[in-house]
C-alpha cells in the first residue's frame, strides 16, 4: 500500500478544500492507479496533548498513543550557523510561535554537529516551545562544523517521528547544507522537466540522501528547509545551484524550501498553514519487487491548482538493511557494552514505557556521578512466557549520554529477564514490570540522554530523548 499526502493550493497559494476522490488521478511509474482510500484533513490540529503532572525526573512516551493527525516540528540546525544568524532566528521563531493559534501542538529538535536531540516533546504550551528555542540558540559555532553532513540529523529526527501515525511537517532551519550537491531520481531540473541525467538515465542519489529519503518516506515527513541567512549578498553561483537541488528535494518530500527571505516567521507560518491542510490518497501498485528501484509518482488534478506531494519512493523491502546500515551514533552505542543484544525493530508499533531519573550508586571514577534510570513497562506491552503460574518477559534496554557538543560521554546497555506471578498479573493487568539501570557521567556537565527499551522477543521498541541537568537530581555521593 502506498500513501500519498497531497497539499492543494490555488493561484493565491491558499489551501483548497472540498475536493473528491474522483477529482484526483494518480500515476505510478506512468501507470494509472485506482484509489483504495481517500481522506481530507482540514486545518491545524487543536488537541490537548498535556499529560497528567509527572514528578520531577519522570518521563514517558505515552503521547504516542494519541498523536494528532498532523504533526508540526521545528528542527533548529545550528551546525555551521553563525552567531548573528542564530540571534535573528531566535527573534523570528518567537514571533512565529506567538502567532500560532492556541492549542496547536509542536515539538522542537536541536541539531549541533552530528547530534540531534528532542529539546521539547509535543506540547500545546507555547511558552514551553519558546523556552526550548532559548535553550538551543544562540551558541558559538565550532570551526569546520559546516562540513558535516546533515543526513544523520534528518534520519535521527525521522526515526523518532516514524513512531507516530499521520503526516509530519518538518521545518528545518539551517544556514546552508552540504547534503544536496547533485539531483536525485526525484529531480525535475532537467531541460525536459523529467527525472533524467544529461545522458538520459535516471540520476542516482548518494547513500546519504537515499537513506534519509527512505526514512522520511516511511514516516510521511514533508521537509520545509528554511535558510536563515536570508537576503545574503555573499551568495555564489554554487549556492544558487545548491538551493535548486534543495528545493527539488523538499518538493519531492511534499514540502517546500524557503531562502532569500528575512521573514522566516512568515515563511514558517505560511508553510504550516498549507501543510496542515491536505488530502491522503492510497493505492496498491502491482509491480513492487523489493529491489530498491525508484518509482515516480504523479498526481493530476483539473483546475490549474498547485499540488505538493511526494514525487516517488524507493521499492525497498520494509526492513531493508539500508535503514540500519548508517553508522548512527545512537544505534551503534545501543549495541555496545560488551553484550550481544539483538538489534531492535524500529519499524513496528512503539513500545510505551516510563522512566524516573534519580541519584544512583557511587561511581567507579571519582570525577563521575552515578545516575539511576528506573524503567516501568506495562506488562501488556511485552510478549510473555508463562509456565507453572510464573511468567517471564525479556527486554533490552540502553541509555546513551551525549554532551552539548554531541559527543558520547557515556552509555550502558543490557538484557533483562523480568519475572511475575501469573495470578497477580491477571488481577492487575495494567501493572508495570520494573528494573533499574545505572549510568556514570562526568560531574556538573549537562547531558542529553537517549533512552531505548525493546521487547527482545519481537523487537518492538520505544525511545525517548531527555535533557539531564545534574542540579535537578537529588542526592549526594
């Protein structure tokens, strides 16, 4: 089944409503396809995502159980962004957030060098969104950081968002990108308007863009790159060419690129309005072979409207190794620690869990501090084995700590066999199975924690990103 989200706008670039399934025609590799399902989505999702008050140090990913039909995400990519542009962006984002209608939830991700962290999970509390932006920028840039590839950052955000259903609008604030150095198979930049290289062949994407596009496609993520340099007189011919490739990539995901504008607040608000109003079309092509070939998609609609939609997809197997081949620092560290822990399956229904951070036991090194991560997993979330009145469930768990510069400063992973009494679980079916992990980290250094837990029997996985401030953890060592 192929899902295609289509944004339809009129000559004034305003969303068009009230269209019917019969108005649309879909072509996959030039072949007409019959629609199996059709749905219109109207306007920004106003939802109450706020959870019951949690004690200090407690976190949960239970928001995944009731995500809105469309999700808006701010990705602040400060890598290579100079301090003046960061200050301008901070001002523009405050202006944008202040004009977002009350009740519209958003999340904030922050990329610094090769590390991307969730600074603020989805919330309709716009004051919390503004506070997250202030934590992210401004910061002094690191020399040479503009040479790093953005693919890992897009994949890390995409991996998190892929846990949630529905369309996602990803507003990616950057100061230029090295990811788009040439067109991919989605390109419309040839003289004929088709997706071909100068020799008539279909252009190939780099491994970075192929992997990123795969994950964005699987997560129904439309990318809206916004260049924070605005009306910069120092643009070169190479910059203009890069903007064309970036625009083409954004359009291929169903999004739109914005550059040479100082009104970043207005550009983001415009993109959100259009991205929140869309139609979902689904069809089942009969020529899929899981061979990695490119399928172009074309949607036609009478009336002279402008259509934004994903321009195609790779015919990859659902669990293709392409999704796991990249040396993602989070994934690599999860598998570290000297234990043979089976790789989790990140493409299944996410596992819901809760953590509580607190002071741990005395660390082995004098300059470290021990932290305890307490896990609570509802027993109904896990595959169980029961014999003679006693049940067991096997889980893998990992905690990876990153510094503010994106460097791994600590990690721990383990496999845990949890046991329970069958009679007690029947009496309390929502009871949680619990265990603890200890991680030792440098004293007084704020850290970002990537926490993952998965069912060792079937690979279901849940993750969360948590900002750890040592001053907030009670207890002395």
